[in-house]
């Protein structure tokens, strides 16, 4: 009984979730882009694929195939050599990256993981037996020849945090978040992108709930790191029919810098979004104008017209009188 209570207590969320919806189109292939999210409470979500869809695009922005979710590949002891034969490997070589003699690398992913743990650069994948017929080679070859559209939604804690879309598999080493962009140098990735839509909750046209819609990030020189700093303000919107909508408005500050090998700036290519929440809430209430209010406005307009007409009449009257008096004085003299 006590263990069940503890388990239920652990499932409680002390922070309400904020729904975050986004649609971003980039100029880098879908297979090489990942979405990571983290917040100030220490929660991390790496390579998110739940409710996240990717669609391959050509360099002109036209869809190549239908959108799909990226599935997590599972290790297997079977290596496909071609369509006519299947060879089972009992213990594949890790190509020098194994920590002990008993460690096996039976798939291409196993070899990559072994090199990642060693913090070594990957060799040419075509020289690795496990990778010869692996889909990763095809994905690698098409990485710089395609674009990608990422869209979907995710829930984040109601605390400050960040999320980013960047190339390469992501992981954490010694509490440091890194991306493995091998076998390419990160400087060759084109991170030009268009933000079709980004909002934190329900989109309201009369409120500032999606100021980044249609924003374009253009990478003019080498690899570019795009940074967006978002200030989120919780908002309550009450309609005429008393329907209450809870959403979030936000303002944004944009910054970009080149991180190619020719520049001293540190960082990595990608689109990085950092957000913080305001402790205040804005409340909007729709109200109909009463007949009395309309009548008052009409009377004010009419009164204003008469006032202006009176001022003009007085000016004309005095001007004409002065002009006639000068004419009379001239004739008398």
C-alpha cells in the first residue's frame, strides 16, 4: 500500500503544462535534425518524436514524401547484406572502440555508439561492415540535398526553459548537452528556415499569441546559430458568450551569429529558443457597447462639428469686417 502511494505521489506534476505548437521548415535534411527540450527544473527530453512529425522537402520547398514520425531503431544481431542473403553476426567488431574484448557491435548504431562513448570521430561509414547496407549511409548522402518540415506540439513545464532544432544525434556527457554531427562538419549545415507558426496555447488573432509566424532566418555565411529569446505572458481571454480561453502571449528578441570554422564564435548551427514566463497575467474581456454609449458618441461628434463651425464662422466674420473697414478708410482718405 505504501509503495503505491509513493508511486502516485511521484506522478504528481507540481507545474502545470503549457501546450506548445510549432511548424518550422528548414533547409537541412529530415534525418539529421532532432528536437530537444529542457527546462530550469532539470527535466530534459532528447530527440523528441512523440507528436512530432517530419516531412522531407526538396531544395525548392516541395514535399518529397508524406510526413512521418521518426522511429527509434532497436539493436539487432541480424545484418542484411543484400536482398538474397542474410548473415547473422555473433559478435561484430567495434573497430577499435570497444572497452573490452567481450563488447560486440552487431549493428551500425552499435558502432556509432561505441565511437561516441570514446569521443572519437567516426570513420567513413562505407568502410564499416555493419553500415554497408544501413539506411544511415543513404540518409547521410541526402542530408545536404534536402530540406525538412517539422511540425507538431509538445507539453512543457510552466517554468523557464529552452528547446532547439539542430542537426546530429543529441546526448549528454558529464551534464553537458552535445550533438554528434559526424561524418559532416557542422559548418556545412544550412540552417536557413521559415517559422510557419509558433504559439504557446490557443491562437487568438486580436492578441499577440504568434508574433513569429512567417519569420525567416537566413543563413548567409556558412553555419549560423539562430537564437530566439521569448518572454511569455499568461493571458485570460473572456468572450462575449462568457467562454474563457487561457493562452499565452509572448514577445521575442532575435539574434544570430556565424559558427563556421572561419569565425571565433562558439556554438553550433540550428534554431534555439529560450523562454521565460512572466509572473503577471493579462486579462481581456469582450464587451458590447450600449445604446447610451453610442448616443453619447453621436452627440459628441455633432457637438464637435458645431463647435468647429462656430470657430470658422467667427474667424470669417471678423476677417471680412476688418477687410471692409480698410476699404472704407481708403476711400475716405
